[in-house]
């Protein structure tokens, strides 16, 4: 989900506490029915909530409520379906004509037009704006001019974008990309109102979108309040009065608040409570497959991980991890040991390859110890596994992974966890290339294509290639896959590219993750989408 690594606008801009509305205590505020407000656990986003600058889960949850793009992913099937797109036409998978539906506005009353999209995409792609999701516009003609690998831009707009009418625009890609329209449900491609450009600081303080909710107030470290937008023109209107996203730095505390009746929704049940959740919550406990994989990434900008023997060390570490034991004892089978680098949610027809990792993902202490020794041993004699300590119960499994590695090597200090206080700080250290060793790298799909599990993470200088891995053969296969007009042929090419990831153990796949959530008796019609995000607009409050 980033090519540029430093946000142009101050990260604190969105953190200004706005004038608060009635945000009651307890499980929520407001009345019942379509006016009831629910409360949900959350974590502060890393960056200001610009669509092209938000590349992590917490900020993504908000964008999913505040914006609607040309496509939307079906909350049950993840299929890309037209939202603001009336139609997207192409004859060659390179040149596309897009017609935007009439009758849509932003919550400030401004009409959503073709220009709303073109201006937003040009802004997101331009290097001078330092948007982390700029890479998603890299397929459009003229990207290298507005976002060169080095030096200053020689253009301010993408030559491949042209407004051809109030509700129509054309897109020319730099190469064929048959499934490109299916990527357009990702938040980076959202439209933006003119207010975004006229008074950027004011917009950042209170973002304005075109989704079923509008942002009412935000106090960093405390709460963001979103309220139903009554004039929302879409078919997926909010079935509640709003959502109060309450910041928790420990999801065990969030779970305790849920069971005590002080919180309505926890969308990530902590590992320590997974064994209790079915009894505590009964039918109000959700455990469902999601397009999420947990991996360990490596800082390839550190020469210690870029030596000829490092692939043996990485593979040895993979074989030193007892995935089955960890997923069964810590995660109560809400995780499944990973055997490839994608997700079973894709299905075999979508590119998922069960068993691709082979013996490299099997727990084999003897083989692991030998491989690590043959590769020159652990850099510096031990490794630190970095993780954010505020959400996701990461300490439990990081400690378990280290214990497994330490038992394999016969050294109880060979691997230690390195906690970082908040998710925002964790992400900042990653983007600033300050990781001293392997680090947690969970991936939640942006859209349900095998391409999304590979290109953003492992392509040279890609948006989410946080470890800066690079491989010419992988890049070549990805480019060839994108150029294929036949979907199944493209998938086979992507699978070949995934084989390169495997052969180099570019990252260690750990497990596929189910979405887990629990909710209060006040709520009904609660579900997680295939991205493991609550379908907030469908929740009803009694």
C-alpha cells in the first residue's frame, strides 16, 4: 500500500480535537434503530487520512466509511462491483473510458465528477505530495514524469489521464493490465472535493468524503466520531446513527470493556481471550476467514540480511518456527499455518497455491539449525523481532516464535521480541528504515487479486515493500503477468513470480488469519467483510 516515505503535511494535522458532539459513555450513544450510535475499538492511524496517503488498517477502516470509489468490494464475496462507475470500457486492456454515475455528491454538497477523480489521482501520483500510495498510479502513462525514481518531477499531471466530459474521463496505461478495473475499489483511487486542494490544512483537520458517514470529531489517542450522512446517495446507506471509534492501546482492555457492557464492538479478539470468547459471547462471537496473511519481513537495507548466505538463514528461521503449535495453542485455531504467500480466500482459481512453500515452511529443528549455520549464523549472533505492542496480541505470538527459534538453536537469547509502543510509531520506524532485524508484516489484501499479495510487497520500490527486497526475475514476471489479457494466463505468471519469492524466502510466511470479533447485545446484523473489517454501515443498534 507506497513509494514516497515522508508525508508532506504534518502528521498532527488530523489530531486536532474538533468540536465534540454528544458522545455518550457506556456502550454507545443516541437512540435505537437507524439513529443509534455504536462504539468500536480502534487504533490511531499512522498518517493523515488522505486516500492516497493511508496505507494501514486503522486509517483504512475510516476511509471505507467516509469514501466511495468507482468500484466497491462486495462485503460478502469481495468481488469488485461498480459503485460510482456507470461503466468502464476498453478494447485493448490499455486504454479505458470511464463514465462516472450522475447524482453523487460529497457530504459538503459538491458534485462528484470525472474531474474529482482525475484531480485526486494526479495529486496522489505527484512526487512533491509525498503520498505513500503513489505507487498505485504507477500503471498510468506519464507516471515516471510526475514521480521519477530520482530528481524532480518534469510534469505535474499524468499524461494518461484526460477529462473528456463532466462525467467521463479516459485512462491510458503504460502497458496492458486486464484486471486493472478491479483495483479501483482501493481507497487510493477515491475522488476528492475541490476543498481538498483549496484549503488542504482545513480539509486534513476534518476530511470530507462521499461515503455513508462523515467525520464529526477526532481527538488523537481518544476517539474519532463518525455520523451517518443523511443525504448519502448510495444504496449502502448507514443502518445506524454513527460510529464512535475508541482508541485502545491494549485490545485486552477493549475486550474487557466489551464484556462489561462499556463497548459495543471489538474487531480483533485478543489471543488471550480466544478460548473464552465462545462462552463469553455465544453467537455474538465471529470467527470467519479473511484475506490476511502474517509474515516476518527482513530489512534488506541492512547488508547483514543481503549476504549470499542470508537466504539459508532466512529459510532456516522459517523451518525453526512451529506454526502448528502456535496457531493451535495461542490462536485457538483462528489462524492456519501458511504454506504460500497469498491467502486461501483467493481460491485456487484466483491463484492460491497450497503447499507452495514446501519443506521450507515445515517445522524441522535439525534442518533449520544446519541451514542457519551453513548461512553464516544469525547476524550479530541474535535477532530482534520488532512488533507493535498496542494491538493484535502480537507479544504472545512473537514470544512463541522466539521460543521456537531459541529451542531450535539451543540458545535462549538467540531471538528476542522488540516491542514498539504504538502501531503508528511502529509504522514510522518501518518507513524510516530503522528496523534492526526481522519485523512483523501482516498483510490485509486491498483487493482480491493474487497481484495484490505480490506486487505491492515484493516488486522493486513498491508501495509496501518495507524491507526493500529486489529481484529482477520477480519484477520481470510481474510485468509480464500484468500485460496478459487472459486472466488465467496472468495468474499463472503471478504464480511463477511467487515461486521466486519462495526460492529466496523474501519473507517468512507464518499463518493465514481469520477475522475475529465480538459485539454487544445492543447490536445486530454484525459481520466482517473478507478484509476482516466490520461492515459498519449494515450494523443495527437496538
